[in-house]
C-alpha cells in the first residue's frame, strides 16, 4: 500500500479552496471536523516547514484518537489514554494495527519531533514537511483499506454504496490497494473491484488511465474480451454523464456529508448491523460537518 499522494496536478478550483477555506466543509481532502484548527498549517505553502510538521503530528494524534484507539481505550481507560504521548500510543496499538499504518505514524512522529525542537545543525525542509502532511492525510486511505480487507466490499451490496459517498480520489487509491491485496486469482471479487476502480478513475477525471489499465489487463489475459467490452461501455457512460452539472460526485467535505446523510438514511437495520465498522468510520469523518445545500433531488441520484 502507498501513502496518500495526489498523482495529478491540483485544479484551479481546488487551489482556490485550499487558499481560502476556513472550515472543514470547504476541504477537498477527506478530513474530519476536528482538524479544522490546523487547515492552514496543513495546506498552505506559505506556512513554515516547522508549523507543517507540528500540524501533521497533531493530525496523527487525532487520527489515532478517532479511528485507531478503541481497543487501547478499552484496555487502559480513557483517562490513561489521554496521559500517553504519541510514541506511547503508537507502541501500544502496534500489536493489532497494520504495519503500513504504524510505519506512517512513526514517519509523522519522527518528523514532528525534528520540526518541534531547535538545533543549529538541523534543517527542516518544506519537502520533508509536505511529505509528512501527505502521509498524515493518507492515514484514512490505509484505515479504509484495512476495513475492506477484513470485511470485503461486495457483501452486503449496500457496502459499496456506503463507500461511494467519499471522494473519487480516495476510492481510487483504496481500490488500488485492494486489487493488489487480492489479485486476479480471486475471480469474481477481483472483477468487482476492478469495475469499481475503473469507475472511480473516471469520476476522478482519469478516463484515459482507466482505459489504459483495462487495455493492459486484457493484453495480459487477466480479463476476457467480454468483460473488457462491458467495462469500456461503462466508463464511456460515466464519462458522458459527469459532463453535466448536478452530479453528486463530492468536491468538498460538505458534499461527502450530504451524500452520507442520504445513503445512511436509506439503510435497513440489517444493513446497519452488517456494516458497523465502516459506518463508524464514515460517521466519524462527517461528524459535525454541515452537508452542502444542494437539493435533495440531486442527492437522491445514484452515486
């Protein structure tokens, strides 16, 4: 698995959001409301490398608290958890947390330590700081990937719909991780993931990448011609539909909150029970994030 890294240039619209946003609702990144005080430190290039390092460290502490600490808190209690430092948290959750997440957390902590202390012989660069921020923002990719490794995306069917409420770029990266984990020998589930991955690419404005990937898989014999033709038709349809305004593809966190509210409201009791952990992740992400004010008719359209 890889850490978060946008592999296409930021659009003018996204750059505008990053420069002007003061609320998480305006964020084009999958960031919980709790991160709101550090948005400028995380995203603006004019912020010092040291401040970015400190913000990345605080972000990592927040992500452990919100998404990775349930078992530790149950073992030692909330009060004791609050007394521990970041390094203690990382050590204590290591036995039951994926290695990729632990590696990312240590990376952030080590740079945060470097950025926090003065030394005339130590140079803290913007390149290092931006990497630490990207690793911090990418923790949610790894958390979602692990959830979908432990409980596959295709059962029950509503699981994929819950997952679809988030940004296409996050879905693209998580699905890429899942495809690497399972491989084509898994059969129908691999094809299911590949279909979702192709759609995520197109919704993330990467139609050509989706087509090239399908072309390559067909040449290698990992998919047959019937599946290939069906996927090409699917991505063409999606590419055509997203040209029109009013599509519920999220651009900012407020759109993610809107999409989630609609999907969550349509779930049955059985669906909720079958997706407890995934729903908890999503609800934590959108907690206190005010949904965008687009019409309910738009939100009801297929994501």
